[in-house]
C-alpha cells in the first residue's frame, strides 16, 4: 500500500495515527503542531485537510467515539484542543476547573463516548464529562499512573502504575474495586483490554507483555499470566488488541521495526 499520508508527510515526529471510527479516513498528528486527515482509498490517499495549532506540539490526538471531533493534547501545556469537524471550529479548552496539573498529556476516551480520562501526575486520574468537558471526579493510585484503559462496556477503568500495580475502578461509583500486581513488572508502561472483555495485556519497561484473563484480574492479588510475551527487548510502549480479540499487537518506540503480532 502507498503511505497513508503521502500527500502531506509530517515535518516532525508523528505521535498519533488513527482510523476514523466510521469513515475511510485516517488522522495523523505530531510534533509539527498539525493534525491532518486523509481519505484512504489505497490508490492516492488524498489529503482532506490539515489544521495547524500555533506553538502546540501534539502529544496525543484521538477521534471522539461519534467521529465528529478530534481531541488533542500538547507536550507542555495544561490546556487541550477540540477540533469540531462538522463545524470546522478549533475550540481551546484552557483550564478544567478542579484539575491542578502543569501538563495534560495522556488521556483515554470511554468506548460509550461519555467520559474522557486525563492521566495526571502523582497518581491522579481526572474523569471528565465528554459533553461538557468538566470534571466529574478525581481518583488516585499509589505511586504514579503511567497508563489506563476502559473496559469495552465503559463500566471499569484499569490503571497501571509505574510500580507495576494495576488498579481496577468502577466508573459509576469511582471506587477502587480491586488491585493486583503485574507479575515481574519493574515499571508499568502500557495496558489494553480486549474488545470482548476476555483479556488484559500489561506491557512493562523490560519489554515483557503479560496477558491475563479479566476474571482472574478481578479476583486475585497476584494473578498468573496466561502468557508472557518476551519478543520485545526494549520497553513496551504500545499494546493493542484487534477488534475480534484474535491478535495482540505489541510494539516499542525505542527500536526500529519493533512491532510484533501475537
């Protein structure tokens, strides 16, 4: 296939590549302060549009669940941007009341489209309403939170700490239901829950990705992984399941071509 973004290669590092939830469109965003959309036809992949965010190198960008907005956070900002694709507006969200963070970088969106989870410093997790972009509640893990994932039904959040512990939160009550230790983890880096809610994958700085069944994670404090995937030799920075839960992709941005499909 041709490069998806061949009509406009980025001038800086790409940090996000994501397919639109409903259309044959791919988004790229990165350190060159721009978000670009391309129509993916496999022949020419024409560019639809690019938006430029002045002095705002992008840390992460995501389509909203309904596919009408793009949410983008910066590398060194406490604000974030919403790009409304229907109206063509760029809406800055300058400061969320109740969220005292110097930088807002990492975030997750709930699959039902209701919530945005901001992963703060010092273990704080800020749950925002997607509709109003206002703070609903704040949760806290022991140590520092490095990654989080919603379950497919949006009822729970799995939060992975730098110390290798995983905290399971109930979204409705915001209470911690359970926590477990990721086996052999020196430092947690990424986490994913499969679409059928059967598996949880935890990736660590050593490059090991542990695969657990969710029922064991909810019961035991030191669950045994179904499988430990040892193929990466540098820190695992991305784990993701395909929609039918048959393939797990594990990747490291610390080495070239460090992508494995399990």
